C-alpha cells in the first residue's frame, strides 16, 4: 500500500474516491514543525560561517501525534507521495515531511497538482518530481527572518508600550508602502542624455561637478548615465561642442 500525504484533512474524502482502497491518505494538518525555542535568544538557529544551522520541534502536542502517526504509516508503506500545496509554504511542509519520514522509508517522491480531479491527481502521480529547494530555501529563510526580527526587535519597543514589532513582513510592508508612495508622487519629466560611443565598444557619459562617491561601486553607479539635461538647446549645444 502506498501513502499519500496532503496538508488539509478536508481533501482526504475526495482523494479516496479517486485513488481507491489500495492507497492510505493522511494529512499533515498544515505546518507541524517550527523552529525550536533554544540557543541565543531562543531563536532555534545559529550562524555557522556563511550557513544557518536550524533546529526544529513539533508545534504542539497535536503535532507530535501527527508526526508519530505519519512515521508509523510511512514505515508500513511501499512508497510515500508528498502532495502538499505547490506554493512556497507547501514546499516547505513537504521538506519537513521528507526530513522526518526518510528515516523510515527511502522511497519518497513529491507530487503536485492544481485541482483535485482524477485526471490531475493521477497525472501528478505518474510524473513525480523532486522537492524545489529554491522554494524550500526561501521558506526557511523567511522563518528565520520572522523570528530574528520579532525576537530581537520587539524588546526595543516594550518600553514604548508596544508588545511586538511583528515579523519580517511588517518591515517589508513598510518598504513596499514607501515605494508605492514614491510611485504615486512621481512626476515624469523629459530630459536628454549626452554621451559618446567609441569604436572600442564603450561609452563616455557627459558629467559635471564633483563625484561624491566613496566606493568603486557607487562611482560606477553615478557614471552609468549622463547628467540629465532638461533643455533641448543645451543638449544640442553640448553635442556641437563634442
């Protein structure tokens, strides 16, 4: 018998009608592991060189039972199909499932589908894939940043009467809002760019005044285009001089 694991228990009944009696279908009930509450500031992860070493634990008592039941079922199954949602969170949950089940079953594959229909589900089973580690990495990084921002930043605002500064999404939302305000308030203006193209394959841009850059990177950025000329006559005069 093969084991088919989804996130939501609400999908099990429909999947049973599609897969039949030779399949065991179980649910992870969404995310079931979280970063442990240990280490510096109870972050549950450490920086080791240029890597992040994470430690995970069951979210609660219910999650502990889910993990135990999934391990028991996987150990008795011929093959395990991880069918969590195809988004970033679903891929991370799939990774967590793989990490806890690979100890008891080496035959684990990832399947994904967009709709619970017989055609979509059976097509997914016929075309298993590997975990998308780009999505997994993005999800795990988000988990670390959420905790890093929340745990390290929140004490700074306790004396102001606030309970928390939120998670990393709060800071990102602020950046997005600032950018949106810039877009709304932006006033387009016509301008001219004056430069010389050399036969050797590079350009020289018109500039004036002192470059205030302090690094090579900033200098390159400042000289990546001409000083903007806002009057056509002035631009034409510069071309004539050149």
